[in-house]
C-alpha cells in the first residue's frame, strides 16, 4: 500500500511490470498525493480521515512513508515504501556499516538491562531517523487519541530494513512507544 497509485494500478505485479510502469511514468511524479492516498485507502480499507501523514515523494535517505490508524485491528501503522525511485537507490547504495545501539542497559521490566549494540546499513539508519522525525508528531497524536492501539511498523525491501530500525528507534525511552516491526523481503539492515 505504501507504493500508492502504482500498487493499485497493478504495476508492481511483476518485475517487468514494475520497471515498465516506472519507466513509462517517469517515476510516478505526475501522480498527485491525493491519488496515492486514495489508492492506499482502497488497498487497505483505511478511511481517509485516519490517514494522518502521507509523504509520497522520496528523497535520498528519506523513503516515502505514511502513518494511519487501522481501527478494525486497533493498530497505528507506520508504512515505509521500498525502493521505487532514484532517491531510494541512493539510500540503498549508502551501505557502509554504521554503529547502532538500542536500549538503555538499565531500567525495570522484562527488558531491564537490555542493551543491543551492532552495526546497521548506514543508508537505512539515516532513512529511519528521517522517517521518525517526520512521523513522530502523527504517531504521538494518534497515540493520545487512541491509547489502546498498538503501533506496527511495516515495509518491503528497503522499507522493511528501514521499518525495523524505525521500530527500534521508537522503542527508545524518549519515544514512549513499543512498536511491533514487520517486514516483507527485508534487506539486511542489522548485523
């Protein structure tokens, strides 16, 4: 659904269809945000007023993404689009290993003392930080409006690796959330 109009049109049904659709459309730049939002709502059943953030144009290190409430599942969904533009390819190519740590190493509860350190895909980490900066106000607004809803972060390919890191960043104490990550054809983001 994060692919918007292209997904609804069926351009993503095959690799050749994806490449041909992208080439013929010039990257879907001609499709306005309203058409992408309508496609997302048609594909997911989300009502337009529950789509709180939709950024359809990717830039280097900031993939297209959205935030929506899915009321029948009681979820706040952060969806991150996979590679679909030249800007996304630049993010993919920034594949250096970047140090990353999640957790505090202190506290109480089932994860008390948990501190995970490792390296992650530098482009995906930068993308995750950009998505969190962009999406945090919409997530916070929905969390205060719908406190019983869980936050779920999803993506495909580049979006899945980025989504995993978004979920980790949102679990930090300053973010006040405990999202569930879900990825499809996830690129390796963490080592």
